[in-house]
C-alpha cells in the first residue's frame, strides 16, 4: 500500500497544486482516466473547504491531504484542524455565507464521489473519498 502525504498552508493558491498532485498519484494508482476530472474537482472542493474553515477559525496549521493506493481502491483524505462548532460570528451574514459555501461544497463532493465520508469533531475534520482501481489480472 503506497501512501503520499501532502501538507500545505491554508491558502487558496495551494489548492491547485493539491489537485494536480492528487490527479497524478491517482493516475499512477490506476484510477480510470474518465474519472480523473471528477477526482480533481472533488479534491479541489475538499481542499477549498478546509482552507475556508481554517480562515474562518483563524488557524495557521496546514491542511493535510493523504493519498493512499490500496489493492482495489484509491483513497484521498483531506484533513483540517477546524472544530466542528462554529465560533460566535461577529458578522452574521459572513457566517451564513461561509455555512452555505460549506454545504454547497459538500453537496458537490457527494455528487462527484460515490464513496465519501465526512467526519468532524472538536479537533478538526476529514473528508475521505475513494475510487475503485482495476484488480490485478490472474494469468
């Protein structure tokens, strides 16, 4: 099982790099070419969500992306350090906009990925996504 870990400062300009790395590793893992565009979009949404949550909570820790090649699946986990409890907003409209963006991002990811899991607690959150890869042929 091969694993690639990527950490980047929670800044929007690094999301593109995470998308490109994810697509390259997925291609190497054997994910079908027809799925790579959706994979890139899903990773972009998950990373953008993590960057946004770090900004809302004023966090300086990096966003984490773990790409794992399994026997029959390729999985990506995007992690953030934002607590699941939203802080009391100073500007209610900004908070509402952030919440709507978060919900929209999760809806987009769910539409792009069949196997997705969203986990969050007071220490942070993770979005786990996986795609099938071809099984080794028996000769």
